[in-house]
């Protein structure tokens, strides 16, 4: 054993002694310090190391980060926003997203000047009376991809490094979180849905039925282990696949099973062939596909791939990053960039708006009191906005003089 490894072993023994002698909190402190839980935490640690974490700018940055998690903005997905950061403004962008179990959330963000954008996804634990919990994070060097485990409200925060300025781009979308279970088919082949009535309402359908010619391969939707291969009952010839997150995927009415119990599989491996065994004898061949984890779950969000590109930008990018004052005509502040949106406020007297960015035919704006929303491009054009250097009532989030 080299001297180096001897020293390394001595050090780890020393750490164990520290733990055993009640210095656990010191160790925890070290762990907290040197193993940050997210790129944003690593950045904050860097600020601490440089001794500037308590500076006015860094404190305001941290505060804006917290504020961004209390937003009311609720964009429709897929979402694309382009905008511009105000050089003297410390800010963070926050979005509330309603997401469904089984969907995969994908977030991409970038800044034109190459600085980092910190992306953090939180889940609301409001129903339990608890604060939010961070469930995923990334920086702009990596795309954030997260499989949604619970249907609820999530809060997405995108915060650039301190003193970032210039253009930014954001894309937020959802996709399927598993591959489609029948080769060569997609959700267009689904003809019976989760929750459909069965046996004259005596039970409900705990899966989706995917129609395909007899003998079409059914495939592993995730990496995992075959937990059961069985013949008999309503499902006829069936295969159960279990992934490492505790989901069991159920394949029923097979013509033939091509795996054994205990076998390990990777996505795309053939598990069997489509048929109409069990109680599907009188129907055309189809795969009954179910997903269970503490009860049955709707497979649709797991397999549905919206295949939509976010709509392109149809607003004036010259307004981005500027303050504008409206005239006295009516302007509505909306919660979402869509025609069915809830109206957050209506202004009939001049109001100052910081135009952060735009999405499709809407502008994303912030008011001097830090409230946010969307206004339509037509409202914007109609109100003949004057360019102003700064708002009448300066925002708390504006730094400098
Ligand atoms: Zn079925």
C-alpha cells in the first residue's frame, strides 16, 4: 500500500472517531459546506468563500431568489420565453407549474453573456402545512429533466448569477417519461382509457388498451426486473416489470411471453407479443398496459409525448429589459399567457412596467411592487408606452442610484 493510501485511511479513521465522539454536528457542517446540494448552493458557497455573501448585492440576490418562489405566473406548456436582464436589477424568474404524475419536465435556460442560470424545481407541500421542498436542480450547462412523481403544483425558479445582463432564453416543456410499450405504435393506438367503466360500472379500467396486430412486440418501458410471468385470470398471459423507483408495469392479454421471472431488462427489450388472451378473447388483439405504485395510476401522462414546439415569439424584442409607462387606457395583467387566463389586475391609469421578456404574443412584465404578470401585445401597442429610465416609484429590487 502506498504512503498516500495509508494517509487517506488514517484520515477516514480520524473522521469516524470524530463522529463517534459526538462531533457529528461538525462533520455535518463540513458536509454541508463541501457538498452543496445544487449548482446554486455551490455558487452561494463560492460567495461565502470570497467573503461577499453578506454584501448588499448578494443579500438582495438571495431575497429575490426566495421571492421568485412566491410567484403567481402560471404559464401554459410548452413555454418559450426570451427576454433581457436589466444590468442594474437583481432578479430571479419564477413560474408555477401544474404537473402530473408520469410526465417528464424538461427545462432549458441560457444567458447570452455565458453566465450561469441556476434552475431549481420545488414541490409545494402546502397541503401538509410544510415549506416547499427542492426536488431537482441544474445550471444552464445542463438541461433539467425530472420525472414527476406526484400530481400537484411545482415552483420553478431560474436565477442568473449576480450582475448578469443581456438576453436570456427559457424553454419549459413536458414529455413522456417512459418509452411507448408497443413497437411502432404511439398514443394514437390507445382506444380505451384509464378510469373507463367496466362490467356496467361495477369496476373501472385500471390501464390503457393499445391496439396493434397480433404478434407485435411489447417492450420494456424502463430498465428493471421481470417480477412475474403468469398465465390465467382476466389478463390471460401477463408480464410484470418492476423499475428501481417502485413502479410495476403490467402487460396483459399477450399472445406469448418472451421473458422469465427474475430476468433483468433494459428499455426496448421485447417482453412478449400482442394478443387477446384472458378476457380479451372476443376483442381484437391489444395490449392492456397498467402502472402500479401504491395503487393503480393513469399511464397516459407517462406515455404521452405532446410533440409540440413552443410557439415562436411574436412580440417586439426591443422592449425587453426596459421600463415603460402606459397611458391612461385599460391594461390587463394576466396570470397566464393565454386567452383563458385569470386576470390578476386591471389598470386604467398610467402604470410603470418593467418588460422582462416575451412569449408568443404576450409580454412578461414586473411592476414596481415586484408583482408580475403577462400583458397582450395588443394592449402594449394600444397604450403607446413611453420609454422611461426608471419607474416613478423605485422598485425594492433595483440597486444602485
Ligand atoms: Zn384494458
